[in-house]
C-alpha cells in the first residue's frame, strides 16, 4: 500500500513538473536599477510567432510575470524597457547507432559461452526518433538606443503525438511555465 501511494505521488508530481533549461546573456555594464515601466514591442512585418493563439498566450504570460516583478505596462514611447519575443518550432530527428555483441544466449559475456563454445556475434541496432523542438526567446531592449541588453531563452522537445493531442489548457500552462522560467533570471542578480 505504501509503495502504491509513493508511486502514485511520483507519477503525479512528475506529470506536473515541466523542466525548462534556460540560457541567456546580458550586458554586464547595463544598469537595471532604473526600470519601473515596460512595453511589449514586436517588430513590424516579421511574424515572431507562427500561431496567433500562442502569441496571445505568450503576451499574457509575459505581462503577468512583469507585473509580478513590479513593472508597470505603459505605451512604448514612455517605457523604460521594451520586451520582445519570438517562438520557433522545427522538425528534428535523432538517430542513434548501437553496436551490440550478443551470444546465442542473448546476453554479453555469458559464462556458458565457453562451455558450449558459442561465438559472440555483433549486431547493429539503429533507433530513429522524430520530434518537434520548440524554442522561446525573450529580449529586453533599450527603447531609445534599440540596443539589446538582456536575452533569455529556453527550448523543449515534443513527440508528434504530444503536439497533435495537446489541449489548449496544457499549452497555456507550458507557455506560462516557459515564460516564468526565462524571467526568473530578469533582472540579473
């Protein structure tokens, strides 16, 4: 009974946990202390997110995280910092080749091989996995100079089945967690 409860808890927590590896960079000479207002500015003529529904989710999550940090959204002409974002998705393929040395008894270094004078035969195993890699990048840009001074990014791999069966509420949670993970590092300490 105790083992069943522990297993159930691990499965539930593991199912809810979505880990995002975040990378980023920033200008070490930039003074982050004077920021109190922001604007979300997307480049004109460039499709930063192929799906407008995902773009709305990212903007909502970005606003929520920045508001939580104490920044106030204002028109772009009045902002201390401009935030911009882009998401991409690419089809990827992972091919791995393994060299197995199996005996007649189907395991390596068998102790019966010498007794039965069995030869060990090499076998090559090739695995191919198709997946979709999605990436989100959030930039902080100085409004007057248009100089990039902070960038955070993360990516996540999904199988085709996960993407085709993903419901909107799960996608919203993934976007929220990705934006939260990226903005944990803003402003840099």
